[in-house]
C-alpha cells in the first residue's frame, strides 16, 4: 500500500496526488457506457453541491494530469455503485466483512477488504489533514474516496458493497464518498446518521459507524430508504455488530439484487457472528485478528482460482486511536501499527 500524507486546501491536496500520478505516468481505466456517463455527471453535480471540497480535490488532480474533469468525476462517482473494473467485462467485484464490538470497556472495529488482487499494489492508506476538516486515516483501493477510516474524534466509518437493483440506482453519493464525507465532517455516530439521512444516496450499501462513546450501528442504505440496525449482545452482555455484502434486516431485503452469496457473504457473516457471540477471549485486538484470519471459520481463505483475495485487513482500537493494518491476506501478512494519526495528535499537530 502507498501511505500518502495530504494536508491543507483541497485543491492543493488534489494537485499533490495528481503530481504523483503524473510522475508514474498513471493510466486510468475510464470506459463508461451511456448510463454510467449520465449517472456519473449528474452525481458529480451533486458532489459539487454537497461536498465542494472533494470536487476541488478532483479538480486539482485533473488539472495536473490534464484529464477532462467532468468525465473523470463521472468515473469516480460510479465507483462502489455501477462501475466495471475488470477490464470493462464484469460488474464491480467486492467482498468485505466489517464488524465492531465492545470488550472490557473498549470498543473495536475490524475489517477484511476483499477485492481482485490487482488492486493490492495500488491501494492506499492516506493520512488527511484538510483545511477546516477532521484529521483522519482513510484506507482505499482508489483515491479521494475510501472503503474505511477513523478520524481524530474517534469515529470509525466503513462501507460494504451490496449489489444494487439497476432501477433503484439514482444520482448521488456512492458508498465510498459517504465514507469520506463522514470521516471529514462528523465527530459522532449521531452526526453520521444525520448525514446519511440528508445526502442523496446513489446505490445500495451498508455503512458501519462506531465511535469512542461506545456506540455502533450499521445503516442499511438505499436511494429509496434507510434502516438503522443496532448492535446485539453476546453472552456476557457486550455489544457487537457485523456487516457483509447484503442487507441483514427483513425490511431491506427487497433491495438486495444478490442471492446473499457474494463471495460467501452469508458464511462470512456467520463466522464473525459466532466468534463475537461466544465470549472466549481476553484481548480485543488479538480476537479481531483471529476472526479476520479465519481462526473461527471461513473468512479470507479464498480459492486461488477465483482471482479474489483479502488485499488488506485493519483493526481500530477506537478509544485509544490505535490502528493496525495487515497489507495483504491476514493468513500471511502481519499486522503492523500505524501511528501517524496518534503521533500528530500527541504532538499537537492535529
């Protein structure tokens, strides 16, 4: 993974990222059909209306690499929603398991990001210090938007992809821009929920929110309606919640376009559920590592023939802002501590 540090005005942050792309002569697989172009352009207008800072960041990139800004923005707005990424021949491929749980007075978040392996080399863990915004770490297989992160207020945010019904997709914020917006603008779960109720949502997705106030929810999100799913209790009364690649509630099942089996989505859910329900551990971080690495059942043990894998795993000790990441499948990659956010806060830079 790349580990950029971006700070200051959004346009300038975009220029810095653009110069990196220019230095390495980065090519972008922009190949949109008529539906994607129209959807992306309309969504880009809404991004500029509701999140002009992100639009300015995109502008900084396109000014440096000399790409058409409207088309480039359209492409980014299709991500996590209606974008083809496998050489233009298949719909977006995303697995991912995320969960949060309480243990002994602390609250933890953990995730496996399951994607095609070619995305491993270009994935990023970005430390943002934007002007007039929260400081945060955002992990992403893209840029500007992200799959997960945690900010300096102790708010963790993550998305999981849900296969959308085509006729329900509407111009708006895709799941990965919802994550970015909440990380930068919000301090608590309640603020994050208010954002999800206010912003136009483009497609089906789950948004997990957990904060240092010991709260956690999954907001099952769709352009037509939202459902807030609250945590369950394990046998010792500790809270936990899980999200994978389908809607779990009966209320939202009608919006699922999958058979609940996107890369063994239901199996991954049950593995995490059983491990968190049965309280048989004494270390929260270690327990999260064991779940992510498949110690309790199927989680990341994909067949090599699938050309699909866990390309990073992460754990956040939310109250203490301790961040751990394994850059690769946790069966093989070791978790290392990321001290960038905590170090700057302690030094008074954040």
